[in-house]
């Protein structure tokens, strides 16, 4: 039977990584023999396991090794295998598809950390001009150039699985399952603490929002949080910005007067007139500078220097001049701005939450808030395993968040 040695390091027992790997080997028709095992003496010490994995044929063995590698198992044999990209935007067959976990590749006997890691990308090795050697980086398919050296297969690749959740962590009371039965005030307190920790560590805070924030009347809370300096980057679509500007110009969202809840005559036209006003001004920033736009979330972003990316969709009205309508360009704009993010808060948006989750390293503390549990489930099912979910109304969440963050005044 073909066989190969693998190893696991870290908190592999209390994180259940070891049992997951062993179950996976057996489930896929393989066999294992543990050749060395050393358990950490304290809860802070890592453990170490070495084993030989066998299967009936080479194809089955490769499948098993690929699957367990996603859980942190590393193959003892070989260097990373490299092949040149056959064309711009085209990867060689069998390219290694990345996860969002910290990743190392072994090249010329050295383990290199992969920069800018994100899921569903490739690993590119760039030669270092001075001093020789290579630098490893993560690259989306469209970013690959003809001739780039691409890692192929799993050999010489090592990923670091998610660490166990420390009992002292602010989210320790939350499990990974999605439930409406959460102590919501405790979750808000936890995200406030995470935001404070990120600030202290010099990390950025990312907010991802959907238009329901405006429809439910929570726009003022988000605006106050931005003005108080608690958000560094905003990701949204045409809808959030449009209805925020509609609120600022007409006092409505989707034509409904936010102060009374009554539908206004011809209110269904307000979002179109809001878009037209901004287009006539030349853009959101220009509308602020000209005094056309005097309040609102987008006004607060411009005034406080909060960076924002508005990514468009096929259903957008207008759209606003600031909306990026090319999806690849929008991805790259978002990709550039998630570097240095320590906390991501996603509120009331399924597609933008999933899109952002695809770009985030697993080390980023991520909270997804939505009234529909399916949004949180979809985010986690698509690989953002580090995300915590809170199933609740966005208006409640933002009101509580604004009330608990230091320095926020309504």
C-alpha cells in the first residue's frame, strides 16, 4: 500500500484537530499508524504527533493527504513543487488552492510564510532580486502573470489550524453553532471589547453594512459610531449609500418617512432623485464639499476620513458615481483595504458579508449580525470558520453598540 508520513503540531487535542484528522483518514478508506506522540505538559504547551498514512492506491492517498492538510497536517517529504503560470490569469493544473489559515511553504529547505493569505487563491513565489531566495504571497487567479512561479500540489505546504478558543477570550461564551438564543447584550459587550483591543493593538476595524440599517432607522447610530472614530473602513453596496443619502436629503428610506413611519407621496422616487443629485455633484465627496450633502453615514465617512468601498451589483439603480461596477476591480479594492484589519463587523448583508469573509484571514475576529440565521450559516459554510454569529435585528445591535462604545454621542 502506498504510504506517507505526516505530522501535526499545536493544541491538537483540546481543539479536536487530532481526532478530526484520524476520523478523516478512516472515513476516506485509509489507514494510519502513529509513530510518535508527545502531549503538552500544560494547557499552554503544544502537542506533537507523527503518523504514517496508507491507502489502497496513490490517488486515494493523495486525496486523504490533501484533506488532512487543510486541518494543519504537514507532509514530511519534499519541497513545494513549482510550475510557471501558462498565461496571464491562468494557473497550472493541480495548483494549490489556499485556505484563509496562516500558511507556510518549504522552498530550498526554508519555510516561508505566505503573505496576504486568503481563501481560494494561489501561492506565488517571487524571486528576491538582492540576496537571492523567494518571497511567498497569495494571489487571486486574475492577478497571476504569465510565467509566475505557482505552488502545485500539497507537498511542502503547511497550514496552521485555528487555535482553540481561549476561555479568557471575550467570545469564549459563544459556541460555533448559530442560534437565536444568545445573550445579546453579552455579545455586544464582547464586540466592544474586541474593538477596543484592536485599537490598542494598532489594528483597523472594518464595518460591512446593508441597506436594512437605513430602513430600520439605525442609520443615525452607525453615523455616530463613525464620527466617534470607531470604524476605519466601510464596505457596502449602492443601496446602503443611496438610502443613506435619501435619508439625508429627504428624511425617508425607500420613500418611508423615518420620523413617522408613513409613506410619503412620490416617496418611491426619492432614492432615484438622491442618486441624481450626487451624480450632478460629481460624487459623494464632491457633494459634501459643495454643501449638498450635510449629514448621514457617507457624509461622516468623508468628514472623518473613513475609507469606503461601494461594490455594485446587476440590480443597482443609477448607480452612484462612487460605486465600483466591475466586480474584479471591486474585489481588488476590498482586498487592498482588509490588510491590517483586526476586527470585522458585518451587519444585515448576506452577499457583502460572504464576499468580505472570502478575503479575510482566519485571524481576524469576525462578527456577523443578521435577523436571518441563514446569512450567518452561509458565511461559515463558505469557509469563514472564525466568524461568530448574532441573530438579531440590526437596529437593536447598532443602538446597543453605540451606547456601549466610549465617546459615541447621538
